[in-house]
């Protein structure tokens, strides 16, 4: 079992996300994360889905996704050179004293930005691949994470290659 | 002003729709008003489920897209079982539903239900039309999607204000449909076809396993030519019956849970299995690991997602069955030496024929055999679900495609009678017979009203065992004869038929079976035959759930 990052180009229409997500849950495919938004084409959207499964399962996932009329193209980026990024916002307890300084130091190492400073908390913004965010989260846990939100992974192929509509 | 409803009717006419099965209600009033003096015939059913099944029966009998129409909320929800039935068997229908006005969408308005949401898992695609200007395009796409590629149901939801609203006039309707997200593959890959031919040329024990895809693709003639040219025996699924004549020497009959011994043994022993328009369903394969354990597998299907879904395949060929068979035939240079194998499976056919006790009792198998003998393939046979369905599949000799109509994938009781109504409108030249159980018939018995009103000459043959027979059979075999809630009290079906103005006859003696069938067939209008059959007759052969398909019970052992 392995995580696969799928890039799914879809028609930008009402209901398309529920078609894709509904098909996944109906067929018992596990979504680890999902990110959706507009893309370079005005009436298309790109959904990045991370699924877990062996190669046979992922092949079924891709074929079933492709069958949806509103899906234009599906590619598995895992097998190709790609850049993958996630963004997280982490609200961490920082009541002053040495903790606050330590957190700022950790943030610095991870190139995380402080985007909100309160008297009792700091909000950090960090981008990177999944492992980096996991690592930061783990380190911050000792100070007390009050809230955390992650965007889900987004990804693009490296170089001039693109995932375009030619189904 | 040209309204959305008017636009809809014209769009349907452009698609060649001649018949709609439907039931009216508040939000479809504008559409019904247009139907009132339209050239399209509307058949008023007695329950929307029947409208969907009738559209489906129409599609299966004709190969054209069937159409049903219902109002919003309860009407649309009543279609769902029929849509799901069509979806599981890849049947092209277009379901039109009314919807509350767009301004009220999402407000829990009177008779609102999110029918596009509800039917998402059971349609090939669906649409909620937001303005009348979209109707032309949506209807054209809906029919195109329903009938092309792997066919399936498409639902179009039409809010009331869209039907009453003005559609722009004079806008040209596009000539062809082009959808960038939907481009089915029709031609098989030549390299794969040649790989398949290599396997065929060297196989000693090849077997064709043909499914409903052969019927959907209108590929019966090609399949017949293929098995005869290559000298390969064939077994068909429940959905594939009729694709090859039942009495063809190479035809081993149906395989699977209630398959024939020769078919199931052939699957187990073959060294090459050629699956054509079939999907390795669990009712076919039994225990999947022991299905065709000695065989290389070639799988031909138009839906790439079916290939490799349940069983690993050696040569996948994505394409339209007809086109792929044509390519195989035109590129075939050498066939394998299959003479010994053909002789062997042929001897199984005589060694292990279907068997039931043909004594002086009125047994259901006998009724089906007699009907088969009388019609000689010249009729459309529809079934309900349960023992009646399996006895028909086993004991009726289908000679042509599209003469066998049954709910295979979903197994919907109550399907047969309304589907028979649809089949009649598709093929008014053919006698249409619904072979029913007393349980299934009572699931859509209200359609007696429809056949009476329009004098639809559908004949209902009830194999009345006063049980939910198939469930009782499982209880007998696997639950120690504890018949928990499967007994049905006797019903006077003749009286019920008569009350609707339909003729009927009860038959209790074996000696009267043939005469009764002939009487019903000779009657111009609808007819209900109530055969009081042996109550605890079972369907055999049978593969118990989870067993390998050569481990059949109720058979003479080899
Ligand atoms: C709508 C629906 N409900 C329940 C079932 C489960 N089921 C399968 S066969 C069967 C019994 C069918 O009884 P009947 O129609 O009398 O036919 P018989 O098996 O006796 O020929 C039942 C309840 C089903 N297939 N469809």
C-alpha cells in the first residue's frame, strides 16, 4: 500500500466535486486528502487527490474516475517527476517565556511564517511536502497545538510537461 | 414564445422518440400540456417505477433509447429502482423529471427532492437544467451519452420555471455532440488483437464466455462467425442468452451459480478463456480464485474499468465488441486444433443434461419448456426475479438476441411486467410474455391497469408456488428448512385480472398447460395465466455461495 497523488482535470460545473468524491466513497477508495480549485483553463478545475492503495486499486480508481463524464483527464503524478506542496496553519500555545522563543526558532528552521501573534498563541504558516509539515507538527505538539488546518496536497509535473485535456 | 416544454418535446422528436412512459404531477404540467397534442405517444403507467422499467424494456427489445417521465419528489424517487436496474445492466434510458422552480431549489419546497444527487450513483450521467436555453444541448447530450460507449441511464431534471420559461428561438442545434471528458474507444488495439490471435492459434481448450455486451453491441452475427471459424465452444451469462442460438452445437448454455454442468466444467478445464462483453460478476465466477484456474484470459470490453476489475487478465482489449470481433475475424490466420476439446464438451452436454422430475405433477420447468416449444424463439420473453427467472434462463431455448429481457445485475422483483409493456411498444410485431413468480408479480401488479387501458397484449405466465421461491430454496438448503417469512397466501390472480378487465385462467393440471398457453397466445389482448406449480421445486444445478463453480449441487456427479 502506497500513497498516490492523482491530478484530475474536471469541467468547472456544479456538482462535479460531489461526483468525484461520491464515486470514491461508493467504491470504497480511501481519500487521504483532496484539494480543488481553478486552474489555467477558465472553465476547468483541477482536483488533486491523494489515495492510498496498491497498484491494482489505484488503477481502478483512475479508470472509474475517468469514466465520469465531467472528468477530462486523470494522471498519477506519483510515477513521474513532480513538485508537491501543502500549506498548513498551526495555532500553537505560546504563553511567553522560553516557549515563545523556542517556537520562533523552530519556525525559522522550517521557514514557517508567523502570521498572527496573540498574547497566548502564535499562528504559523508553513508550506512544503507532507513529511515536512508532519515533522513541524510533531515538534510543536509539546507546546500545545490549539488548532491546525491543512490544505491537502497540490502538485504539478516538473519541467515543460503538463497534464492537459486530451482524454 | 417558445417555452422550455415545447423545446423539450421538439428535442425529443429530433432524437426519434416515439413513446414515453410516464406519470404526471404538479411541476410537469407544462410538459404534459405539450404532450397533449404531440405526435409522441405517452403511456400512463400506474406507478413511476413501472415507467422506468417500461422504458428499459423498450430499450432492451429495440436497441434504442427508452424514455420515462415523472414529476418531482415522490415521482422522481419512484423512478430510482428502475434507473438503478438499467444502470446495472448498461441499458440506455433517459429519465425526465420535473423539479421545483429554480428559485425554490434547496429550500425543502413542496415535493422537492435532490434527484440528481440521489441518482448520481445509478446514472451514467445526470443534469439539472437551470435555464430553458440549455434544453436543446442537454437533451442531445443525454441521448448521446445514454446510447454510446457503455450504454446507461441518464437523468434530466427540469425545474418548472425552466419548462415554462422562454427558450431562445432560432438558435441552431449542434449537428454532433462533442464532450471532451467522454470519448469512448471503439476500435480495439491492433497489437492486442494480434496477441489474442496468437493465443487463439495455440490454445487446445479455448472457451468463449459471452455476456450482455454482445447483445448491446449488436454483435451476435460476428460472435457466431467467430466461434464457428475458430471452432470454439461458447457459454453465455444470464444477460448474454440469445446472443448465440440456444440449440447451436457449440453453445453450452449459461454458466455460473445456476449454470449448466457442461458450461461450468468447461470454464474450469479450459486453457484459454475469451471474455466478450462480460464482467466477471460474482454470480458468474463463484469463488474467483478458482474461476478458470488453468486459463489464459482475453477480455474484450468497451469499458476499460471492467478489465482487470475482478480478475487479472492476460490480453485486455478495450473496444466495441462488434468492432473487435470483426478485427479478430479479419486478422485471423490460424486457428487452434480444438477438435478433441469440442468433442469432449459436446459429450458433457449429452452426459449432463438439465434434469427435473418430469412426472405427472405440474412442474414449473415443464411450463417453460412447453412455452419454448410453442414459440420456437418467435417471441420476447421477459422474466421477473427468482426461481422463475432461472428456470426460464435454463429451460427456454433463446434463438435470437433481444428476445430475452431480465434484470440481471440488480435482480429487481417487479421488473418483468412493466418491462414487458415497454418491449411491446418496441416490438409490436412480437408476442411478449412475462414469466413471473407470484411474489414478483405482486410488486407491480397495478400495471394490469395499464395493459387493460391500452389493450397491451402482454401475457403473464405466473409460476405460482405461493412462496418467495428462491429465498425459500436457500432456506431449505442452507437454513434447515426454516421458512422465515417466505410463504405467500394464495391469491386469486384470475379474479384480480378480471377486476381490471383482463382475461385470465388458472391451471392446476399438467395436462392443461399447453392448451392454456395457446389460448393466452391466441388472445388479442393481455392475459394472465396462473399456473399452480409444485410448491417446493428447486432450481438446479446450483453453486453454493463461495464455492467454486464446478462444485454444483443438485446434479448427477461426473
Ligand atoms: C425488490 C426485491 N426485493 C427482494 C428481493 C430478494 N428476492 C430475490 S428472489 C425473491 C423471491 C421471488 O419470489 P417470486 O417472485 O414468487 O419468484 P419465485 O422465486 O418463487 O419464482 C426475493 C424476495 C429482490 N430480488 N427484489
